[in-house]
C-alpha cells in the first residue's frame, strides 16, 4: 500500500509539462540584449556544458525516474494484489482469480524488472554526473542505496549469495519498506536541491 502511495507521489513530484521554447526571431538577437537575457535567465558562464546554474539535466532525471517506475510496476502490482487479498477478504473465487493474475503478471513483467532497474541506475548515475547543484549529500546516499538494491537484486536473480545469507539478502531486496525508504530519500533529496 505504501509503495502505491510513493509511486503516486513520484508522479506528482516530477515536472512533466511542456517547457517554453523560444520563437525563431528570439534566436536572432545580438549584442547586449542577448547578454542581458542570459544573465536574467541565470546562465552560468563558467559552466562549459551550457546548463542553467543550479539545475541538473532534467531529461536524464525524468528518464531514470520513469524507468524506475516501469521497472517496479510488477512489484507494485504484486503488493497491491496481496494487500487486496489480505485486507479486503474477497470470496474464494475472487481470491483465486487475484492470485492467478499476480502469477501471470509476474511471469510476464519480471523480465522488465530485471532489465530496466540496472538501466535506470545507469541513467540516474549519468543524471547525477551531469547535475551541477550539490546542496546536500542526501542524493549521493540515495544513489548508493539504489546501487546496493540493484546489486542485491543481481545476487538474488543469479543466486550468487552465500548460503548463510540467501534469506537475509532476499528479504532486504524484496522489502517494501526498504524500497519505500529509497524512494523517500530520493524525493527528499530532490526537494532539498530543487
């Protein structure tokens, strides 16, 4: 249940609306007017990458966030179906149908979970490297936390865990509370930076 709330918070926290685009005649401005507009817009001349001062690369950030949501859609559906069966107590026929749906969606969506989470982590790392604002170290912790979760996922998927720690690693990786904490750290970090 908390996973679904966090996904909704992510969806509402990300700016996905259209950005203003200059008209063709605005690109032809010369001289002092262009310098004034650059200063007014907050252009930082020392930044050779040509980004606005204090902002990260929003394209890579939004791409990583949407990939993270898509990769963990199967996890959200699984938690949701288990919650419905547990808390709403549907009849035996409905409960069986929900369990079959959960098995079906896991069989078909888990491959995206395995593929998209490492891709999202790579794009998130690129987003972090392209960002210029470093007001807080909480985002570094969030990135390290995400790296650990993906690494634990690899250990679970490819069964390369030591026998004494298999259960512990599986429980940490599949815990909704751990994933919720990761999302919370990333959200708080972006709210501090933004």
